[in-house]
C-alpha cells in the first residue's frame, strides 16, 4: 500500500477517534448539564472558542484529502505540521476521563505513525538519500 494511502487512512482513524471521544463525552454523567450552562470543566464556551475548536477538528478532515493530492515534499511538511498541531490539540485540550484517554492514545499512536511515514515519503530528498539515489 502506498505511503499516501496509509497516511490518508491514518487521518481517517484520527478523525473518527476524535469524533467518538466527543460523542461518548456527551454520555458522561454531568457533561450535558455543564454544557447547558456554557462552561465545561472551567472553560467558557463562546462562539470564538467553538470556531477555534472547529479549525482544529478540520485539520484531520482536510488531511484525508490533502494526503492523496499533494506532491511528496509538500505532503511531508504538511503532515509534519498538521500532526504536530493535532497532537498538541489532543494532549492539551483533552479530558482525563478513561474513555478519552483510550481514544487519545489511539490518536497519538496514529499521529506518530503519520509522522514516521511522512518523514520517509518516497520521492522526497531524504527518502532518495536513504535509498542511495541522491548523494548526501
């Protein structure tokens, strides 16, 4: 399976895990009550907060498509940046509930594998050097 297909599929894994972590959070006792007050775990939910959250959630969605259409050099750097930003979002913006920790662990593993695959994408100078096709 080509690296680009693996990377795109891993972004799908990340996206679904993020979505289901949030969906199951709705069932967590007290979550919906907090959400109705406009404050969850001390964070006030404002239109600006929701927009920022939407931007972070859009990254994996966009990367599913971009991982299939970008040329290797652009794909490498786009994935490295997107995976890093998404890792920070998951780790810093997460919850300590057991279900969230489970989903976040899967997301982190998938993102680390994305970084590994992106770093060694065929057609990039680094991959060509590793294969002995381009002098260092």
